[in-house]
């Protein structure tokens, strides 16, 4: 993995330090969530894209309102019906 440097305003860094959250980790998590939200990263939660399990990713992404499931009405009904038959 190639290192990338970004500049953050000191007030942002101070907030992250107050939360005891390293800027590097926060930036990585937010980038993964945003790429997933855009549909650019379909396999979010896998080790190659994130440091957390799929379940943890679903919970984490749900907090800011990023839906994990992107299904239209009938697609959701089909998924539920298929899962009931397992």
C-alpha cells in the first residue's frame, strides 16, 4: 500500500485528538464509507478495503445514514423471500 499524505486544519486534528481517534484511521474509514456510498466500492467491509468485519462496517456506516442495502422495493421483497427459504 502506497502512503498518501493529506493536510488537515489544526482544529480538525484537535477534535480527532479529543476523541482519541487517530487522523489516519478516521480518514481511512471515511474514505471507505464514502466510496461505498457512491457505489465505487461494492465490497466494503472486506479486509482489503476496511479494517473491520462486514457486520461492524454495516453498523459503522449506518450511523451517518449510509444504507448498506441498496435495493428497490421488489428486490428487497425477493431477498427476504429467498432468505426465508434457506
